[in-house]
């Protein structure tokens, strides 16, 4: 007769093998990165039961969301996507909006139109706003002037001076009859305690949390977060970029944890596309449909010089959309690629794109924060920098405070703005919202902002990295091994 411990061990083994076989099958059928697949399979088989549980929690990245009428884009399975990519662009007449753009930029527009299935919007105005000092007053002014609707989504909505001002403005808007909807990420909502969600509800603001976290504490590495930061007022004024609602973003407060950042005020038909992205997120979270006629009415051109298009990206039907756009834009560059990002951990295809561009004679400038806010990410970033420095790219470190700005400018005429970082979390796991912009004046203005960061920062060379102590280089290399999961 078998002893009780033997029976228990046999049951555990059977459960482990059953789970491992099922999880391995899922990995083989769904993963498109061989490194990720091998890593997960190894973890699943070598860490009984726990490895399978970790994969079920953190390894399944796709969400199938039912899209409401406001976003007339049916989900695509691989066969549908393949058929679409073999066809023509979703916007055959788009060149009429790009008469002043170079032929290379027409190719970028075709790529973006195909992968997003959204049209270009001409005659838009897009205004950069620096830090919370410029951004928050502009957003609060828009809320205070709202007549019909306010839709706001953010990753972090902290308590504090800025948070209180937004709560007051949103509550006043709701009290005077404006339809207000606020969506806060389930993890980001818990960055301050107590979360501001209850305060918004108490003040009469309709608010929801996107995929609330089951952990009792905020954690920046929990998968599938809504990292979008956008606000749409009356369907005509939009805001998007990289800025959360936090006192750290107000540099005038001189906080020790101050954060530089950028946001943008938009007008024109592209605002409708941003509202459509919000509506999908809101309906997925609350099951409330926001009528297009009320929340996203047709708008006339704003009289600006920017042709723009929203780029929703996330682990659903928009999976890797932004990656395709960035690869297309860097591949089309003939003179310059300029970017700023707080987290530079691109996958090999993007690393190769920057290196090949530099080898073609394109000037590639990468601006990163001198001091990061996530220590392990900073170490991994540092370990990866020789991969671009050795091939002719230039890296600059922006002076403190921590720089959370996100920009990509190609050939002085195409710009990418929005919420996404150049790391696996933004490009594979998070829901992000970016906007591509065709405008030489806007690109020139954004380039001047990067010029200022470069002038006040310092250039980093490969010799600087090689002179660091061996223990620091080993530490950074060990952190880099976790790059797919940071």
C-alpha cells in the first residue's frame, strides 16, 4: 500500500504535468517571440505548479474586447490581418492630405493607415505643453468651460494639490449638468492612499477603475495596464501625452521627486479618434455605451497645419500596432531620428532599426533621463546602450529632474507623441494612445525642446560605460536579462 506522502507526491506530480502540458501548448500556439516562449516553458516545467500559475497571471497578454458601434473596427484574427496586409491601405486617398510631405512620409502614412484602420485628419492644431505648470491649467480651463461632456483617462490620479484641483473642476462640471466620465487604471489609482476614486464618487463624478489590481499595494510591473493619458472636452478639445495627475509634475513646487514631462492640446478631427479610444476603454470597463452623437460628433477642421492620426495600441486587436508604425518611420528616415523616452528597453527589431539607420547615415539622437525613477529599469537600460552606441547612435542624458517626456521626430517633418515608452511593457502589454503628426513647424518646435535637453544635459559615450566598475556592469547586465518583463 502506498503511503500518504507518496500519494500526495503523485497527485502533485500529476497536477504539475497536466498544467505544464496545457500551458506549454498555449505558449506554442500564441507566443511570437522565441525568447519569451523558451523562458516561459522553462519556468513552467522547472518550477512545478508555481511556474504555470505565474504564466496564467503574467504570461497571457491578450484581451479580447467587444468593440461598440463608436469604433467600427471588427477584431482581426491572424488570417484576417494577413489578408488586410496583402491588400491596400485603409486610406487610398490619404496623399491628398500630405501634399507637402516627402515621399518617404507617404509610405509611413500608408503603414499607419493600414495597421490602425483609421483615416488621417487634416487641419488639426497641436500645442505642446511643458510639465504640469503649463498642462494642468490648460486642462482645468477646458473642464471649466465644458458645456456637454468631459471624458478623462489617466494611469495615475494622485491626491495632492493637482489632484484636488481636478476633483473640484470635475465635480463642478458634473454639478452644472455636464456628462463626466473618469477612467483610472486599477494599479495607478492606488499610487496614493486613500485612492482618489472614492473622493470623486463622493463629489458626484462618474468614475471607474480599469482592471482593478488584486494586490493590496500599487505595483508598476503588474501586466495589462491602461497607460493612456487623455482627456476630451465636448468632443472638440483633446489632451494626450505622457503626463499623469501628480504634484511631482509641477516643477514650481520644487519637490525632491519632481518629474519633467510633456502633454499636448489638440483640436480638429483627430480629437474624435481619441474619444473613440476612450469610449472603447470605458465600455469595456463599465459596459456603458457612450453615444457617438453626444461624445464624438463630427468636427470641422481646426484651421491648423497638422495632419494627424490617433494610434491606439494594446494587447488586444491593436497588438503591436505602434511597433509597426515606429519601425516604418525609422526605416523611412533619410536625415534624422530624434527621440526622448524615460525607459529605453527596445526589443531587438527596434535596436536593429536604429543601428541600420545610423549605418545609412541618418543622425540618430536618443535623449534619456540622467537619473531614472525605477532603479532596475535604469540598470537594464544602461546595459543595453552599447548596442546602439557602438553603431553610431548618439545618446544624451537630460539634466535632473527625472525626465518622463516621450517624443519621436523623423526627418524634421513627422512626429510621434503620446503615452508609450520604448520598452516591452508599452509595446506589448500596456494599452497606449499615441498620435502621429505630419507638420514641419510642429516637428521644428519639438526638436527645439530636445535641443534644450541636449544643451543642458551631457553626452554619454561607450567609453563612459566601459570605465564603470566591473560590479556595476555585472549588475546592469543581470538586470538586462529581465528586459522582457520590465
